[in-house]
C-alpha cells in the first residue's frame, strides 16, 4: 500500500491520541517542530512534551531537560529544572541523558 505523506494530518492524529498516550504526547510535540504546515507554538510544544515527561517517557524527559538546561526554543534557562528532567531520563536508562550528566559532572 502506498500512502502519501501528510504531515498536517499526522500532527492532527498525534494530537488526538496525545490526551491519553505518553508516546503520542511526545510525537505530537515533535510534530510541531520544523513542520512548515503548522505554526510552531512553544507553549503547546512544552505542554505536550511535559505531559510525556511526567508520564515517564525517558525521551521526553531528556529533551525537556535540554530545553530547560540550555534555554532552547527561546525558553528561559532553568538549569535546576533541566537537571531534574535529565536525572529522571537517566534513571529511566536514557543513554543521551546519562552521557550529558556525566559530561556535566552531575551524578544521575
């Protein structure tokens, strides 16, 4: 079966699923980034990636930790909150979080 890629439709479907499913929350958040078909809304991105992180998704925890620790996406830098999410990700065996904490000299 050949299916045409439809990023806007995919984003809509991820949002529909994102109210209940942590993996969908993460995917919906990332469907908003670098998608020329939807205007990026940092607050919505943060809402859904935070939901996923708080639902124990280690990839979301790592990425949210980076957003806060480094002040990415024009988010106000909050190293303490960033480290909190990076540590949660490391506790959930997220390898990038473990590596970053090690490079920063912070115990996971």
